[in-house]
């Protein structure tokens, strides 16, 4: 959990927040320089540049403040749900983690099926391809089993998926 500063915001600000602040400062400097040059020259084109730079400053301000508000709401929502790592450490694995594991296992089984087809196709004609396919099957099976087991020994535990 992040520590909060005296203003209630997270203590460490991200790169995007610093970039937004730096961008805001640059836009403000551009606007002020345009105002100074327009006041010195006192011509229509100078004041048009001031109006255009003011428009860009307002647009930039709106975008930065909107993104900061959205980021703050998303952070609050994540914190309310325990964040990504906190739920798994409390013993109640979120559904998203189970879904990700199931997708990885499904992918592993697809790899095994493809390599079985390679073995059937090249059996007796290309021993190198057959050896590589068998090695891929062995590695993929090992990785899939390690995703399913909670410990290094004992039977596989989990839910049977049809």
C-alpha cells in the first residue's frame, strides 16, 4: 500500500504526472512569451499568436486534468478491490488470475497438439524434426504441469475443466 503525503495524494508521483506538470509549464511559458512579444509589437498577428497559444494552453490543461482525474479514480478503484498483488497474497485468488492460468494451460495443450501433428508428419522422414517436436512437447508439458501443481511433489491438484 502506498504512503500518502500531507495533501492526501500518493507520496511518489509517476513519470506521467511529472511530464504533465513539465508540459504545463512549457505551455505557460509559450503563452507568456507570446503575450510579451504581442505587447511589444502591438500588431494583429502577435495577438493572434497569443489567442492560439491560449487555446492550446486551455486544451492541454483540460487533457492533463482529465487524465489525472481518471488515473486517480482508477487508483482508488484498484485500492478498493485490494490491488493486483494483495488479493493473491491473502489466499483468495481473483478470477482474473484463474482465467489467465487457464488460458496459459490451453495454449500449452495447443502447442502439444501441433507438435503431435509434426511428429506424425515427419516420422520416418526427418528425425531432426521429430526430435525437436518431442523436445517441445516435453518442455511444454513440464511447464504446464508446474502451473497446475502447488508443490513439487504429489498428485496434480485443481479443477477439471471440460
